[in-house]
């Protein structure tokens, strides 16, 4: 076999007292997809950053095509043909598609002795590059007008413009819908055929089983296993990621929750939260019920959550426990006992504030000594400690800033905010996105426990497995209207749901 | 250095810098530690400290206020004019109310119309200074006609400490509590740290942001009254460059211009650094033009040190 496209040998990287990487060997061949999995904090991101020149390893060496190289920064890695597509795309929102694609080396034309940008050629270049990805946007449209999936294609197209020997994708499907994932996979398959080596980091194990030629599992900064296609499946990967203890399956796909159908039929339960005006996407949430919301990007599913939380322009009118409420802002919704967990974690947390400050934020006015007084510190501390215990937020350091927690724990802090406020309704948007399997199972259990305690949940998720696991009913949304309602009692039929959301 | 010592010292860079500055100056000249000089430093710091406290509210809330210098002048002149006509109390109230009014205008424009704070307060800075000259005709207001009690306030002491120094001392204690231990204070930090996330947690971010400018304006108004008492008149040219000194002091104190970080007492330490630096350069007979250069270097160095620390 020829020398690997890129390889790391004995890579070690320490941050303070923690070994983020501890003697990791990793390589990827040309025309190979090598997946990288592991729980949050296992070292995936550090390995990616070392390979892409962002961090220099404390020990170990990197070889590109068999030659040892030292990267003094991302520029060196890019020059060596190692291109990374990060989760947060590095595009310039205010520039056009064509400008973003040719950023750095725009086609030039000499006018009156000066170099000027050849706009016509720039547009043509952009169109040609994107056509290779079966994508044909208007090259003059501003990038911030595109969806995330479309921006990701632009980023990939930009990587392809450079001489790209190794493409590293970090959680590329976290924000994508099924159809967009399929398109991305088709693009990756084509690149692989053309000889590009692909390093693929993801939490979605089913994707990895479907896509990867090899899979390396990292645990605590070391390689737990590396296995070839066909010799790993989802269960093996989970076992390798979590170590043996959690591999017994406790919590990871827990036995299906008992849905409402199994309970003795009670008098028709009144709505916990419902739209007070007639509309095509009206929602009705009942206590002790988790309702799923399925829909493609742009289907209007996210808009429903935002409307019920008083955001997104205008006032919405709802009935909460039978009482009419007008929601003009999130403050109104919080007063009505509604909590919202946004899909982007940076919208759910104030990263530079402590876990404690974040958890208490919606409840501050309930924790004062008398009206207009100071915060009752003892009561606030007790509440925060109890919630961190209940939700198993690690580390149990109430003063640590939110940015220092792992993704899964950050998500739990956001949930803790609303539990502290004792809301009756939770609106959740992709609550387990980018979260490791163990934390995911914990969050699922929490959602169920919240509902069983009498709460109502509206869960927007692009992960069908998650919806079938947690929900009592799933609403399909397509073009701004609810097109179908699937009940757990009838069994959730994936085909029927796909038809209803127009996939 | 052990980890625990490092933790104790981290975030106290401003205090360490202030102590080092005092130590070096004291070694170079015996005049620095004379009671008269120390008392001078306290009085010189007092007015800037009141402004810096208000500025800290704005900067922690994620904003910026360039209009405080002009507000100091307008409030001082209004206070003096009102005082001559209607007496001491009315004058003080008029001065503070002037500042609150300017702050309210800034706050509403920034929080509800979404205009950039830099541009808004640049506008009010020029506008308010214009108003000062319009109202006063460019001449100082007051002089001997001012109430005797007011003139005494500018120089008299209570328990051996100038009244002017008591004002920021009391404000520091009360407002530190407001920032640290009340729902309002925590919401200011949350709004400055991430406005959108705070909004999605039910914080009325518009009202919070506007309120920080009201604090800043009101305290600048109070500082204007204090300055008028010290100068024994309302001076239309007063307060020039105060906004820059105040912002520099707050940043020296470790507040982040991104918002969400900063404490009042550290801002006051920042004020002391600015005042002590000027004082020591004076005592060492450094040319006043070179003093400006030195102060500029210190501000940039402090901000750069902060960046390097946070990058780590």
C-alpha cells in the first residue's frame, strides 16, 4: 500500500493537566473515508486541530504522503492540501457566493495597468465549481441568504478549488436534513472516487456505519479501536466509546417508553398550551405528552417553536391552561410558564457567565428576599446544586463558566434553566445535536421525566430515531402547515412521515 | 508559581499594576507619600470614579458611551444656573436630572432603534457640548452667587475625608451590591454577555440596555455637580476628554468591551491607575506632552495584556 495521504504518529497534546491526546496513531489513505468517533472530550477535535495545523503537538509527528512535516499554523496545513470544513463555516456572510468561492485568489484582469477583479470570470468559475456538486445557486446572491446546507456546499467547493489531498469534516451533518445529508454523501462519494482522503467526525453512528471504510474510536485521548468496514456496527462503536460499563446498553437505546396509549383512558385532557387562533399549523399540547415536530429546513417547523415562545415578529395569541395569553416577547412566554431550548447552543447559554448565573437567569425575580430586594443567595445556591445533581451536570462546579463545559453538559445547563423556573411547557429544538451518546440518553430520559411529571413537550428534531424513541405523537410539518399526526399507538411509520414532510 | 496562588492573582492584574506604580513612584520621590499628595490623588480620582462607575454599567451591558464628558459640563452649568435661582437642592436635582435625560435619549436610541452606540453617543457628545455653549453663551456660570454650602461641599471634609471622596465610596458599596446581588445586576451581565441568549431567557434586554445609559448619564450628571462645586462655578469647557479617561479606566480595570465582564471596584482601580500615573509623572517633572504619550502607551499595553491573557 502506498504511503497514507496524512498520518500522525504518537501524537500527544496537553492542555494544563489534561491529556487531550495521548500517543495517538492515526492515518488516512487516498480514496478512503476514515471516520473518527468518541464522546465529547475524547480528543476528536484536538486531533482534527493538530492535523489541520491549528495546534502543534507536544510530541509525535505528522507525515503528508510519507514525508514528515511540521505545521506552524493552519496555512501550512492548507498548503500541504489538508482542508478542514469546521462546524462553524468560515464564510463571509455579506459577500456573494462567487466572491466567497474565489476569496483569496479572485480571477484578475488588467484595466489601465491595474489589477481588477474579473467579475464575469469569477461568476463562471463559481458556477462551474458548484455544478460539480450538483448545486446551482445564483452566484451573485449573498451567502447569508443561503441555508446552512447550501453554505456547507460552498465551503466544500472552496476546499476543492485548492489542491485538496485530505478533506476533514467536523460534524458535517449536525444541522442537515435527510435529503441534504444524502446530497452531501453523494458529493463525498465522488470526491473519494477522485482520490481524496476524507476524515469524517460525527456523533451519528448510523452514518458512519454506512459511509466509513475505517473507523477509529477515541476514548480519553487514546485510540480505543480502529476497525475496517464490515467489522463494526453501532453497538460495537458505542461499547468502544463508553468503555465496557455503559456498553451494557443501560440508557442508550432504552426500552421504548410507555406511551399514553398504555395508560387507562382518562377524561379528555385539557390542553396545556394551544394556539388560540385558527391556523394551518395550529398546535395543541397536552400534559404528560411529548409531541414531536418533524419537517425539512424551511418547512416552518422552527417557526412554530418560535411563535409559541413569542419570537419572530408580531404577537401570537395562545391559550395556556385555558387562559388567553398574548406573547409579544420571550419574557411574556416565560411568565406563561414556557421554556425554549434553541437549536444553537450559543443562543441558549451566555458562555462567559457561570453555570450558576445561566441556570438562575430566567428565575431571578423569584429568588429575591421581598420585592426589589437582593437575591437570596442560600436559596439560589441550593437550587443550582440540586439541579446540577439531578441532571448530572459535570463537573459539579457552579462557578465554572458555561464555555468550559462539554456540549452535552451545556445542553443540560440549558434544560436546568427551565427546570429552575418550573415551567409547564418545554419547546425543544434539536436538544441532542452534537451531544455524545451517554448524554443523549440522559437528555431523553429527562424529557420523558419532565412529561411524566405533568409537563408538555414540543420536540423539534431532524433525527427520526430520536422522535420515535421519545415522542408520544409526531406532527409532520410541510410548507407552513401540519400535514399529518402519527401516534405511538399506531407505530411510527417512517415512510408515512417522509411523505407527509415532502421528503 | 503554584496553581492556587496563580488563581488568586489572576484577574487582579490592575491592582498589582497600581501597587507597583505606587511603589516605584514612592521610591523615586518622597513627595508621593506625603498626606497632601495622597489626599490630592483621592480628590482628583473622586469625580472620575463616579463617571467610571456609570461607564462600567454601560460597558458590562455591552455598550459604550462617549457623551459623558459633555454631560458633565451641561449638568454642571445647569446645576449652577438653577442653584443661583432656586437654591442648593433644586440645583443638585437639576444637574442629575440633566444627566438622566441625556442617558435616556442615548438609551432609547441605542436599545430600541438599534443604532450603534459609538455613533449615537458620538452624536450626543457633540450635540450636548453645543447645548452647553448655547445655554451659557460660553461663559462660566455661578461664581460667588452660588450657595455657600455648595462651595463648601467642594473643599470641606467629613471625618477627615473630603465630601467629594465620600460620594464615590458610598456609590461603590451600594452599586456593587446592585450589580452582584440583585436580579437587575445579573441581567445586565447576561445582556452584555450575549444579548440574544438573554432575550431568549426572558430578559427584557431593551429595557436593561436603556437603563445602563440612564445610570451612566445620571452619574455623569452627579459628577458634573461635583465638578461645579470643586471649580466653584459651572464651566462650559469642563469635562473634555473625560469620556476617554473613563473608558480607559474601565478597560484598565479588566472590563471587556465585548460586554458581560467587569466589576465596579476594578474600574475604580483603573481610575486610580490613570490618576496616580499622571500624578507621578508630574512629581517627576516629566514634560506634560510626554505624559500624554505615556498614558496612551499604558492604555494600549493594558488592553493588549488582557487580550494575551484571554487568548491563553
